[in-house]
């Protein structure tokens, strides 16, 4: 394995990889994940956890779960698309997804995630929208311990304490503004999805308006009515998502700045800090 490649091998102990055959797998079919989660949710346990390793370019269909979930991205990076926003979840960060929230995870390269699912009454005070947060060093060991408890059917005081600690991780950890709003108007959504796929195309506003089958004036009005921001302000947030993706994959800050159309790395860094509250170097994966 190359030194600059994410380590997507399992970090679970060997005896956790075969018990019940349900807690760790490598998949390119989201239906397998949903089937596994539904099967585990049938038990009376208030919460459970799994580890999943996905290949590069992994895309899924929209789906939802009856339980709320905290998904920790151990390696790689994924994006999460909901009806009203698209979020980026970098490595060593996590995302909260409420129960019954329709979402679509997309893998940006190989990715390894560890997810904990809890009944609604366990985490009922968590927000009703998705949130990305900065995981502490404690989150990964917590989820591993949850899996270990599952395998030994240990649902005593330790299990309850783990549930409480995971809840505190989700509620108290610093939040990360890596989401960009998505519109309800189908013409504008087509434009926004195009910009997210290819951010440099956004420099030509007239061309993007034609792509959405509308005038530039109409597109400007729709951005104001849907988001109360200008086209350029929305694009700037979309550029942040693209930048994080490039940084996590190992590209240097200078390369990312020029790739996204900035004349200097310092201008890009200033914009990034203003929007995210952190330096882009904080997201760069060390080689």
C-alpha cells in the first residue's frame, strides 16, 4: 500500500470480523448495508454499531433508517446528499444523521466508516438535521467497544455508559460547516449539482444559467429566493467542499488554490478560514 493512500484495512480485532458475519464487510451495494442495519435493528438492543469499507467511486441510492446514526469516517472522505443540503465528511470527522432522514452517501475514493445506530428515544435531543462534527480521539475506540459488546452480548452497565458517551461526543464536539444548501427548484438544483461536480465551471455564470434552461437574471432571482445569497456566495461555499475533497486526498494547498481558480494560495487560505474557521492545512492528509 502506498504511503499516501488511505489505510482502509479493518482495525477491528480478528475475532470481531467473523462473529455473526454482520459487523464488518467490504461492499459496493448499499442494499447490503441497509439489510444488515435492518437485521440488527430487529434486536431489542437500544443501539448497535458496524464497520464498513467501500471502494473508490462508491455511490448509493437514497435511503433512510429507523434509528439515528453517528458515522465516523476513519479513512478517506465521503459526501452526504440530503433533500436540502450536501455535506462533506472528511477523515477523522463524523456526521449525525437523524432517524428517517433520507440521505445518499457517496465515497470520494476508498473509504472506511464506523457507524453507531441508536433508537430515537436514546438520542432524542440531537438535532433534526444532519451535522458534521470533529471527532475526538475517543470516538473510534467507543464504537469498537460497542461492537465488542455486541459480540459478547454484554448489555449491562458498560453498554449503557457507551451509549451515554457516544451521545456526548455527538452533542459536545465542535461542529464543522462543510455543508452547502440545495434548492427545491429543479432548474436551480440542476445547476447546483453541476457546480458541485465541476466547480471550475461556475466561473461562467451565463453558461451555468443556460445549463439550467433559464436566463442569468432568473437564476440570480432563484438564488435569492431559495437561499437569500448571491450566485457567487453559493459557489464559494461549493468551492469549499471541493477544496476539502482535494486536501483530504493529499493535494497541497497551493495546488488546490490554483485548481479552484484562485490567483494565490493566500487568497484561497483567507477565504477558507473565513468560511470554515480553520486553516486548509488542517485538512491536508500527511504523506
